[in-house]
């Protein structure tokens, strides 16, 4: 079971949405509404700006990520939006934004929806990213950097910090999750079998074979992870493996609890999915399987990770569904090569101690 440490619990309680912080510091509004991985891609930029300006940071995010952003230690105040009823609730959002005058507004999303939030905020300076789309640039006073989609998303976001003269010698992800208790002196490996795109998802039967291979080591525990939408897949994998050292934790964890668990794992194995970026942010090694998307742009950031690419001449195609004849490209990654890579990472000391 997870247990929240006192400092984290106090922080979660203190980040209310009822009153803006009273401060003489410069006030910066960050607009990054979603998604899970993208929020973590923005963290180093927010940290650099807060540190450089000595600023108070407010963050606009979709309601479903509120508890997660409360764990971002650089954030002083949070304003939420509704994903499915954004237009209907715009007047309430505008009221929240107009409760304060900002010295600077930065859009780290670059879409029309985020640009509308920028437009509603009161500030003499509004900066958007070079990767803007949907004519969102019409709402910015300045655009940071040059568009270069060959770089990792973290580096693209950092253009906004560099635009403000912030030095970024060290990329940091300031986050504080509740502690999560796991059995000590064991290897704990997480399996995240589902992704948001069918084309990015490795076959269930491959995850089953992989887990059985990893369980040959009597010191290894396997944690099956997923959201409520992934429940059926995770239950099937857990039921078929039918082993006492396999723990199905799908749909059991809040995002802060998931972060606490990922911080304790020795290794996370997944397709291209948001929790990979949580794991990378807290220093947990990841083994990520890529097919239709580009690891150089959205893979785990930093050292200690490994990528296995699908053996297909058409990757990356960036299609949500595979249009090839026969099996999708992800099926070409074999359980054996993933198991070998996982064991090599664990044996080499890449993984963290239990």
C-alpha cells in the first residue's frame, strides 16, 4: 500500500484554488493543459524560469491532472479547466484568470485551446512556442526559438526559458510524490501494457511471455499497471500469468500514487506512453518499445534508458492505427529480445536497488 509522507500531504493541502498567493515576486502564468507526458516535458522549463526570475508560478491545467500538478514543487497556485466542457466553462476560467495581473504568460502547449487561455489572461508579455499550431501564434506577443521537431520535446520547451535568458546547464524535474512501500531486497519491474494508440501497443500475449520469462528470477516481482480504461487488458494478463509474484495494480492508483510507485521500481517496460515520462523524471530506468512514433522526440529523457524499435521500414509513420497488411509493426518486437534487454539493464546496475 502507498503511504503519503507528511511533507507531501501538507503540500497537497496547501495548494488550494481559493486565493492567489500574496507575493512581491514576479508572477508567471504557465499554460500547459495536458497531456500526462507533456506536463513532464514542461517541468524543466518552468523550473528554469522560476529559478531565473525568482518568480511565483501559477499553472493552468485540465482538471484531471490537478492532483499531479500539486506534486510539482515549483508551482505555487493552480487553475483548472474542463477538457470536455472548455467553452461552456470559459466564463468561470476567465474570472479565475482575471483575479490576478501576470508579469509574464507562457504557453507551452501551442494549440488554439491553450492560446485562448493566454488571450484571456492579463499580462503585458505573452510568449508562445515555435511548435505552435492551429493559428495559436496570433495570440502571442513573442515566439520563442526556431521550430525544429527533430529535437526532444523537453528541448523544444526549453526554448522558452532560453528566450528569457535563463541558463539551463542542468535539466531538472522538480516533483515530490507520496512514498510507496514495496518489499525490500527484491527486484520490482513494472509492465505498462496499454497506450492511447492501438498502433503503439505491444500485443498482450507478448507481455505475458515477457512476464513469465522475468519471473524465472525468483527475486523478481512484476507490477502490471494501467488506468481504468486498461483494466480489462491488465486483468487478462494477470489472470493468464497466474503467479504470486505478479501484482495487478491497474486502476488502483491515483497519479501521485503512481508516481510514488514508479520512483521505487527498478525498471519500467512500456510502449510510448505518459507514465514513461514520470519514471524518467524520478530517475527510474525505462525500457520503451517504439513503432509509429519517434523516440528522439517523445522517448524517455536522460540517461539510463533503452529503446527497442519495431523492425518495420515504415516506422515512424505517426498513424494511430496500423495501415500495413498483416500484423502491426509492434508485433515484430519479440518477447525474447525485450526480456534479454530487461535482464541486461537489471544486471548491469542500471536499475535502482530494491
